[in-house]
C-alpha cells in the first residue's frame, strides 16, 4: 500500500494568495472611490447653482444681496436686514463668510455651527464685494436702494471682486489691471473641494491665506479668504497648482439684467 503525504500551504504560498486578493480588491475599490468623488463633485456643482439662483431671487425680492452668515447664526444672514455694513464685514476684503442658507431657503445638511456643508463636510463659502460708489459708508449691494442708485453697471469700483481663471497668473497683480485672466464679480460662492488647504498658493487664495472664523461648537476654526481675489479653474489633481475648489460667481451684468427683467429700474 502506498503512503500518501498531505501537504499544507506554505507561508509563502499563503502570502502570494493574499497579495493577489489585495490587488484584485484594489481594482474593485478604485473605481468605486472615483465614482463617489464624481458624485460628490456633481452634487456640489448642483448645490452651488441652486444657491446662485436663490441669490438672484433674493436680490429681485429685496433689492439687494444678502450678507454672509457666520458660525452659530443658524444660517441666517448677519445681520438679516443691514442698515449699513454687514455685521461680519471685513472692509478690506469685502463681506466674507458663509452661505446664508436659512435666509435663502436652501435645504441641505448643516453642521453644528448651522452652516450648510458640501459633500466633503466643509461649509459653502460666500463673499460679497464691498463697493461704495457714493462714499456714504454703505455697501451698495447689500443695502436696499443703493444697488440701483449708486452701483450701476458703469460704476464698478476698483475693489470689486476679481475672479482669476489662470492659475499661473498672480491675481493680486491683475486686480484693477483689466487683464484677460480676470472677471469682475459682485459675489462668489464656492466649495473648497476634496482636500484640505495648503495644496497650492493659488488654491489658498480662496481660503487659507490667513483669514479664519472661529467655530461656536468646538470645531476647528474655518479658513476663509481675506481679500477680494479668487481663483476659478478646472480641477487639477497633481503638479504645482493642485486645485479642486469649485467656484461660481454673481456677474454684475447678469444681476442687473435679472433686476430689469423683474421690473426694477436703474436710477
């Protein structure tokens, strides 16, 4: 009778099997992560468009743009009905803060500070240009009346928001210079995207170059901008100018067009 010996798997063979399984799983999970990221990007873009339309509706109904909100204000514009400047104003950098989702009637997930958050858990940011053509100390686009009497299409002051679409250009040098890489805007709405800050100098221009707002519920301080210069460009995953912010803006010409169509008259 022949003797048959049973042979088990060696550690090397088991290790090889685990490596093969890991490789196969990685090919499965990578597309899933990519699909999730694509879904998040589409969701964020859709929400930004919704916010943009709500801002136009607010302007038509109230003859002005709302002030940004601040942490702990339950998504309400701060202040709700400004007599002069927005309560969270940074005159040098415009009115810088977060989307007043409650004031605009925007639905969505909010964090413990009452801020509307994007698919990556970060708050949507919103800034309005501080323009005072009449030099009366009032922000022309956040106080009812001035938007039509002082802030006419031809009265865009030098401190209007500049949105730069060329990541290789210093937007600071371009402000007021009328270069092709910048666009005039009365307000910007954006999400900081997938990654945290410090990815690149241009991305930090939008939020992360020194401006912060403290949380009221123990979260880390929020990074915001501290001037009226912003970048908006296609997503770049690698290289010097890594960029994943999603930025849209309120054009003065489109805003005035919508106001005129709604029956408002420039004075």
